[in-house]
C-alpha cells in the first residue's frame, strides 16, 4: 500500500473581481481530477510551469486548503474526513518546506525557538528538552550550534532554508512536501540543499513530494516524476523513463527548455 494515495483531487477557485468593474469572473480549476500514489521512502518529483497547480496540489494534500472534491489517504487514514484530534496527529507526520526562506521564518524569534516551536504547539515540551532537540536538529541540517541563540535575519538564504528544514523535521514527520525549496537560492547553494534533503531522507526514512519547475533539480532527487499541466497530471513514471523517453508533448517541451538533459 502506498503511504499517500490521492484520488480525483480537484480544487476550483473563484476568480477575483475584475479591475475593470464587473462582478466575479467565473472560476479557475487549479487542480483538476488528480490521482497519484507515493510509496514510503520514495521521492515523487512534481514539475510543471508556473500556474500549473503544483503548490495548490501540495497544499491540498496537507489539508492546508480544503479541496472541492476528491480524497487523500495517508497511511490508510482519510485525511479529509479527519476530525481535530486526528488531524493534529496527522500534522505531525506531514510537514512542508517552503520556497521562500526569508518570508517563512519569524525574524523576531531565535533559531532555537523557530525550530522547536512545533514541539511547543504539539506537546508543550519542557525548555531543557527543547534545547536538546534544537541542538540535534541543527546538527542534522549541518548548522553550527552557535546558531541557536541568533535570529533568522542574521543568516544567508541557504542557511535560512536549513533552519526551515530543521523546523519541518522537529516533529519527526514521515512525509514532507518541499515546495520549490531551492528556487530562491543560487545554483550551488541550491545543490547543497538538495544534497541535504537526500541525506535527511536516508537518515530519517522520509518520503517527499518535491515540487519544482526545474527538470535537472527534480531529476537528481526524484524516484518518479509527475508532470503537471493546467491542473492535470499529464505524465507520470520513473525518473529515467520520463527524462529520456517522455511520452507527452508537454513533458518534451519542458525537457527541451533544459537541453543538457537530452544526452
Ligand atoms: N488562493 C487562490 N485563489 C484564487 N486562485 C488561486 C489561489 N491559489 C492559486 N490560484 C490559482 O490556481 C492556479 C495554480 O496556482 P499554483 O500556485 O498552484 O501554481 P504553481 O504550479 O504552484 O505555480 P508556480 O510555479 O508559479 O509556483 C493559478 O491559476 C493560480 O492563479
Ligand atoms: Mg507554486
């Protein structure tokens, strides 16, 4: 059985008011009948151009937004039917790493407080236990212990992304949605973060949904790749197959945008 099972997931957003007057301008189907499985321990890469619905799909899976229809099962549990207590437990297991390591960290909090905040929210851990956990989390993401008492704004983009990853790991999740985690970083710094995610996957037996518009980045990390176009998954398959023998014209166009892959 897959760790995550998504069936016919759909999200329709109402379109906003027109700047030129007139009422609501209809609706947009951001995610349109998506079904996919993710096995425990694998990385499903999700690629597609801007606006294709990747982030919306990731947020629906974590139930950060409610779908219009469809189902999400995590480890056999119906995520969308979960009540408060069950959802609290599920949230420990399912975490997110965001694209923007600047906006997603509170500048007024120390690194120790940022990475252990989820522990406070979920089980009110004692301060001494939290500090031990914070030190352990920093070690896991390759940051020096001296970072603990400093503030997020004192760090570079790559370091901030490590802090964001440490925070996502605090509750020992099994599944992480990484939504463009390296898109805001320089290529070399991004490569270090991708390597870190791969190491953490081995160390903590993580399962990833890795969202990116970049085929080279996805290819490096993904076991399988799903290609999204206008709300739909148009192709899904093992990484090697999708990158060397793409079946869908849209996948071919994404690969043509990165010619170094067509060797
Ligand atoms: N809260 C919202 N309200 C209305 N429309 C939305 C909302 N969130 C997303 N959309 C629309 O849904 C579609 C998909 O957006 P989404 O952010 O999921 O795309 P994406 O593939 O993640 O793009 P990007 O690569 O730019 O991050 C877009 O047309 C977007 O405008
Ligand atoms: Mg997005």
